[in-house]
């Protein structure tokens, strides 16, 4: 390390000391007092001292010191003592200034290797991976668009990746390789029937771009950050209005295998006679309160989609074949109901669902089973991944038939 670099490091310390000398300044100008941390390899909370010059990296960016000298630990212990005396109404006292002067003296006693390490800590704090977050993808598939979601978080010093395919439930991706701003992952391995499904992504400009490859077929990918959708619940709602009039399918239309629709009105009920098309509303909704009653026969499987993206599971599969997060009344693959109700095949059941932003509440047969929980992302079968937009209600008809619905009502913010 050159003498100029050492001098620069000392000047940075001087800037911080001069800030502490200002009785009207907090430890970090314009910020609340930092939390107290134990004297381990963690640096001060100050990111700057009001001049734009970096003094110390933030604690979340701290790294272990790869040197044997005990001087850094003495410095960190001193920083700890300084930080213990900070409050939100901080004014430096004599003891604090003495500690800072001691700290400044310690800088000069460090060996060149130790100074180099500490200089790098101040100049190059670690930054989090650009892949961290939740990403929505609308992917071109035969016959239209498939909705996918990628969830990436830090875990044990690496990245944990979860993937929502166009159908089925969210799964953890095991085969992931990340190199800076590039990610490669195998979403499904090759089998005797199909080649591997591989995504290659690059992070930049606030989005993820790349390709999906399966055998000779390559599809362009673009992922955008999923919106937070944090909203307060409305103070008032409109009176409930019917979405199904009990006479015909006005306001509804078949989708998917539309030519194979088995939806009809029978004795005032909305009935799906057999496996075939799905059914969606013509209208779109953002935040709402939904009520419906459903009769789900034994071994039947369907779902009622909110905004066309989040499935509330309707099923009476054989008991024990599905985990709680994929059982009757769950938000499929994401939120399990609690308490779990007993199976009631062939009986009428009621659902009352409120969705505001991502916060969902589900009441089944008068019992609150999901209470203001966040839906982290789309579920399998979503019509698109445009989570920030209003969407339709749709009912699955492509799994099994036999389900009946009545009294489908909706209220919206007033």
C-alpha cells in the first residue's frame, strides 16, 4: 500500500472524528442511531460523514478480517464502545472523543497488510446479488403465454432459488450456477421423453433477460421485478353484486380448450359437467371481497383463481394425498389453511375471500383459515404474470368435472 493510500485512509478517519466533534451532529448525519453490535468483525454503521467520503462499510456488508494482527480487533472493540454511547439524541461527550482519538492513533500502528484489508473494506463493501428478489416472466409457449415466477434469496452465504412453472406448484431449483450478473439453472433434467429445460439469465437495468432452452427450441426471456402491492384495506366496500345470474353464462366465457366446454346452468346452478374448458369472468378486478358456494364431489379437483393468477384450491382428493398447502381452501402451493377442515365431498361449502394487494384472507364455512397473509407470487395455471394489473376470476374445468357453484358475489372498494 502506498503512502498516499495510507494518508487517504487517515483523512477518512479525520473526517469522521470531525463529525463527532460537532455537538449538533449525530453519529451519521441525517440518520437514526445505529444499533449496538458486539465487538466482533463488524464495522461502524456510518457510511459517510457528510462529505461523500466513505468512512466505514455498513454492518451488513462487513467481512471477517483475514489477518493475524490483533490491532483490527482492538479498533473494532473501540468502535463498539463508541457505538454503545449513541442514542437518537446523541451529543459527543469527552469519553467518546477520547475513544475516537485513541482510534485515530490505532490507525497509525497498523501494519501495511492490515491497513490494506481495512482500506478494501471501506472502499469495496460487498453488494448483494442483483438476482435477489421475486421476478415475473411471461413466456411464449405453444398456444399463448405461460406465466412463471422466480424467487431468489440469500441463504447460508449462497442463493436459494424457487421457481413457479406454468402448471403445478412452486419448487426449489437445485441445479443453479451464478457468476456475477449471470445465472444458469436446470429447471428439469433430461429424461427418456424430453431434453433438459435450461434457463440462462443476465441481470441488468432492473430486469432479467436471457433464454429458455429445451433441445433445439429456444425462447427469449424477460423478467421484471414483482410489485410489492402493499395497500391499506379500504374503509368501505360496495354492496355485494352477483357475478352469476343463475340463468345463463352472461359475463363469463370459456378459455383454454374453449371448444370443449362443459359449463352450463342447471336448476339455477353453475355446473361443470365434465373435464374440459376453464371458465372466466369478462370483468377484471383489483381488490375485492368474494363470496361463493361450491359443491365438490369426491375425487374432484378444481380451483377458483383470484385476478387470474392466484388459485384457491378446491378439491376432495383422497385424504392424505396432498400436503396442507395444496389442500381444499389453500392458496395452491403457497398458503396452507389453518385449521384444516375435514373433507366434505358432495356437501355445499361457503368461501369468503378478501384480497387487497397481496394480502389475502380466506374464511371457509364461517371459519377463518387464512388471515391477512401475503401471497408471495403467482400459482400454477396463472393466465399471466402481470401482477400489478387487475385480473379476472376464473374457475378450473380442465382437471375434473362434477363441481357446482352458486351465489357468486363480489364487492369492490367504495
